[in-house]
């Protein structure tokens, strides 16, 4: 198995780091920890832990083994682990990584929870369409055909679709599943670009900015807590950012450091991408020596902003989805009611 293809879910990665942190805090040597985890692990976790064990047995640092799994251990985590192993702060760093992963998972859960309702409604609507095509329309079509009722074009189209589906339901389902699988693979392969496009939509731009700022400040805080220099921490923090304007803001901070200026110098010039609270906080934190804690506080602040935005968007999206589904179901019903109305009109005209 190619190690570059191995990937752990967020929960599995959190479990791995939590186990390492807990046992290391208990005073167990890191080699014994990995040996113990190697016996209990399953699936891709076992593959990763076995590679980490080989790395330690060969006299290499833990971070060296992690580097073989880029889809599981991102550059921020890797460089944090390297710095911790060099500085002898592995126990504290593992605890920091566990806290960071917990926040990232809670952050992702907020986004995923907001998508459950639209997904459920979509599934229900698809079930209604299948029910109409499979059972309702074929029976009504027989009635219309026996009574020679004049049907509008939309109704004839629905009956044709129903007839095709009933006659070829196995190929249709197979093709639909293949298309769904292809779209899923495409989305996974291009998730970064797709998310970037979605967050460029009107009404979602501020949300996308806050998501990037939350990830950037959290990663930045973790890196400098480990002792990584500011300029290197900024370079690594760029890996978690999607929006070009935030990348330019980080580059602005890099230029400040290269020129010997303070990190937050002229940071307000990057507004409205960098909000005033962040610019002021960084300026104050540098002078007071509390940059690490300030960045962590900013990450929590942006997390709250994202959660509030997602809740507001969900509250707005729910009635919109209900209206759209209602209109579409109503349109389906009209295709059935219209011929019935025509039939009643024809009967009434013959009296």
C-alpha cells in the first residue's frame, strides 16, 4: 500500500494523538507507546502506527515516520512535532495538538450539522419523485389513456419519463449510482477549489473569510507555542488558508518581519480582510508579549463568528428549501391535476 494514499478521518487522528498524549503524560516511553498502539490498531491506523514504529526502531524521530503520510499529517502538525522533538517538549505539544484537533472537529461538525437538513429534504424529495414515477403516474396514465383525455405537454413528458423508468429501472439506477460515485470522487479530488468557489458566492464571502482566519490563527498559535520562528510559522500557516486576500495579508506580515518591523505593523491597511479587532489585538499582543495567547483567543472568536453565521444561514435556508420543494411538488401535482380538470371540463361540456 502506498503510504501517500493512506488517510485517517479526523476522529481517528484525534484518537491516535489522544492515546499518545495520555500515555506519554503517564511516563511511558514513546517507543513503548507506539508498540502498544501497533498491537491494538486497526485498518489505516495500524498501517500508520506500524510505520511510526519502524521509524523509531531505526533511530529516526517520530515526525520522520509521520512525513510519509501527507494526507493524514499536514505540514503544520509535522513541523510542530519536529520542533517539539528538538526542543524536548513532546508531551506539551501532543496536548496542544489534541486540543487543536478537538476544536477543528467541533468546527467541522458545525458546518456538517448545518448541511444535514438540506440533505434530508433532498432525499425526501428524491423519494417523492421515485414514488410518483413508479406508482402514481403509471396508474393515472392508464386512466387517462382509457378515457382518451387530452393531456398537456408537461403531463405527456412526465408519463414518458415514468414509462422509461419503469421499463429500464435497473439500468437507470446503475447509471445514476455511477454518476453519483463519479461526482463524489470529483468533489473529493477538487474539494479545495470547489469550497473556494462556494465561499466566493454573495453572502458567503464573510463566512469564508472567518473560516480561514480561524484556521490561520489557530495554526499560527500552535506553531509559535512550539518555538517555531514567526517567519516560518507564517509560511506554514498559509497552507491552511484558501482565500487569496488572506494569503496576501499573511504575506504582508511576512514582509514586516523581513523588514525588521513588528508583525502587526500597518496590518490595518489590509482591512476589510483583516478585521480591526484582529489588527488591534496583534499590535497590543506584540508589545505585551502575549501573542500566542492572543492568537488562540482570536481563533476562538472567529470560531464563534463562523458558528453564528452558519446558524443564521441555516435559519434562512430552511424556509427557502421548504418553498422550493413545495413549488416543485406542486408542479408535479399540476401535471396530474391538469388532465383531470380537462376531463371534467369535457364531461361538463357534453351535458
